[in-house]
């Protein structure tokens, strides 16, 4: 049987001569579960003067479906510009093993730390890490940066600053969806009680479990960042009322000794429902690639 | 708890000079005596329903291949706009051919949802397959779609709009006025003469279904009773007297909507219907 399996290994990678990159898909392990990941590697090799690898942290639940294509486009464009990139799926998400109740904030942090270690073991020459997080992936990236000293850079695309508010936003989206379908009105408090009493709640086809809710309800990233002193980019992606909390986050990142560039984009994104064709943004991709070049390849003295 | 040893392989493959991405699920038990593969058109069903289905079916002896079309998911290329009268027929035929070369299966079944179901149906006249699973798909052409949506607009709403101040603008905007009048008269006609329109099914559907009937192609149709296209599909199936044909199975989630799989109930329904149908149709049978 192992012979039969190994004959499929030759399909697990591709070379794009036009984009000058190689992609390699595989499974790696954390806590006994298989996690899915893809390396995006420049064909010409990484630059000698910088040895930073980029690890991407996914959004949560339905947002990972919405953002999947733009993640892929970002990874490919970075690799095209000679940055090695690692995209992976947390336990209980995407193509990885595990079930939805496995998905906690701690498990996502653990998986990201494991991904960093795996990346550095597999790819020669990497000695520092940039964490690129979208939405809750940004929140995870911030926490991981405080635990892993090799993380020198952060790119945070519309990170979730106050996680309790985020989960209430999810509950609100369920309420609005039910109303739009002409179903009986239900209050946020009722949904919250259902989540706590039943241990889980169906939110637009995704099971949100009590564990991740209670684990994160007291987390406010503006108050908890203390250890990261590297360079960061904060991107406000959509038309949302997050300016104040992003300003606070930015101030906090700078207070700890780092730099924080801030860019506001006004992209039209439906966070909870995928669109066709899938969402992507040339502007976001260009912004990220340019920032990486300026801060990693040609840092100001 | 016994750990399931999974055999899942990422696959990059070339179609029309572009690299598509898929994941192959190899049975982790003895494969069926007749090697059978289910091709899931489009990886990203909500809440990993496609992935869960693939893992369950591979534990029953089926091979499963889930993939992304151009410009979607992890595939390369530019995404094409999904137009219901222009399914991705040739691309899917190429994918089926690739899978047939890769695995050399005895039986190939294709599963599609919504637009991907139209694409799956569209290959029937051109490609030898052994089963079809179609979930909540559009069945009428674009013009008929507009008419059906018009039926949902109450006549009162049209009258109400005429009362509002915007009528002054509409009187001078010929196109807006024409559209409103067409809509209004269409509804009036329907209500006055109670006429049942011809269904205006998409032009390829009758041919595709006639092949399904002639070849006795096992076909599973999954809809929710609240899905937009369900009443039209039901009417069409009754017109062709579908209950006469044992190979066509219609499973309906009563009181629910499968479109978008926006709740766990619809996902569980789809999962269990597909697993049951695959098991009863292909395990221990001559299909």
C-alpha cells in the first residue's frame, strides 16, 4: 500500500516558471493530528541579505472561506518576490484533521508555533519570521509574536482586537440572517444563552463552541501586547467601525518599542458569505509586497 | 479512541495549460471490488461538508477527488464568471479524464452544487460517467428567472412605488418606466388569466435528462423545499414522470433550504443522503 501511496507524491508540487515560484503541498503533525500546509518558494531562492520566512495565520470559521483566494494570491506574489511563504490550516479547519470543537484560540496559537518550527526545519536559511494574519489570524499572530522571539515582523489585516465583540458580531449576524429569512426574531441574549447552555451554537452553518468563546471573552489585544518590539503593518481592510481600536492597537505596538505602519483600505467584503468570483484585492497584495520589500529587504537605518 | 489512518494526497494537475489543485482521498479500508471514485466539483462547501463527506466515503471504500476550478481555491488561473447558461463543461471533462488516467476507476461519479451541478449535468452527453449527484441547482434560463422573481413581487408593491415621489423621475426615465410597466402588466396578466407559463427550462436540460433516463444513470437530486428552484424542478420532474425511472432519486429536505448550506441541519441532511445513496447504489450492486 505504501508503494501505491508514494506514486501520488509526484503530484504534490508544481513549478510555475512564469511566476518563478514552486508550490509544495503536504501534511505535517501537531499534537498527533495532521495539519495541511503549502510552501510557496521562490525558484531563484531567497535573498542572501534577508532570511525571513512568512507564515500566514488564517481567519476563523466562515471568514477563511471568504479570504481563501486572497491568501493564495498574497502567498504567490510574495514568493514571486523571493519571500518564502508557508500557508497552513489549523486543526479542525480547512483540509486539516480535527473537528470544530478542537478549534480554540490556544490550539490556533499552538498550531502556529508548530508551523513556524516546521517551516524553519524544512527550509534552509530562514532565521526570522514574519507573521501575516487576517482577521482572527491577526489576533493569533500577535499572541504568537510574544511567545516566539524569532518573530520580527507582523502584518495584521483587520485583526480582531476585542474578541468578545467579535463573537457578539457573529451572534448578531445570525440574528439578522434569521430575520432576513422571515424566521422568528431571537435576541442576542437568547443566542448567547444557547451557546453557553448547549455548549455550541450554529452560526451561519458553522458551529461556534463555548470553549473558544469563554477562552477569549476577556482578551483585548490593545491591553495585552507587551512583548513584541518588531516592525508591523496594520491594515484596515473594510468599511468598519474599528478605527478607534486600531489606533489603540497601533499605539500599543509602538509603545513596546516597535514601529507600526497603518493603511486604511475600503474594500467591499462580505465577511460571512463567499462571493463569486472569490474576493481578492490587487491593492492589498501590492501593499503587503511593497511593505515587505521596504522593511525586510531595504530597511531604513 | 482508535485513530483513523488517513490517506489524503494533495494533487496539482495541468488542464488547459493551467495548474488546478485537488485533494485525493484513498480508501483506508479495502477499496470496493469495482474501483469507484467520486469527483467533487469544487472543494469549498461550507463548514467542510465536502471534506467530511470525502473522509466518510473513503472509510467505506470509495476514492474521492475534490478539486478547484481555475482561479478558485488553490488552483491557478483567472476565475471565470459563473453564468448559468455557460457551464464549465470542457474543463470538467478534462478533469474527469485526468482522474480516469490517474486512478483507472471502473466507476466515476460526479457531485456538484448549484452552478457546479449545472456543470456536472452538462458533461452527461459527452463523457461516460456512472453516477451524478446534483445539489440545489438552477434549472431555468435567465429570462425565466426574471419572470419567476417577478411572481414573488406583490402587485401592491408596484402600486405603492407609483405613489412615491420617485414616479416623477420615472416618468422621465423611459427605461425605468418601461421596466416597471412590464413587471406590472406581467403580474396583472398572471393574476387575471391564472395562466401557467411554460417552464422555460434551460435548453440543454431535456436532452441531459433524456440521456440520464436512456442510460439509466444513477442520479441523486438534493433540494430543500424552500429552495428557489425546487418548485420548478418538481414541476419538470412530474412532467417527465420521473417516478417511473428507478435511477432518478429526488431527496427533499422539507421546510428547509439547501442553498448555501447555511445551517448545520442542511449540512447533516446532505451528508446523510449522499452517504446513504452512495452506499446503497454502489456497494454490493451491479451499477
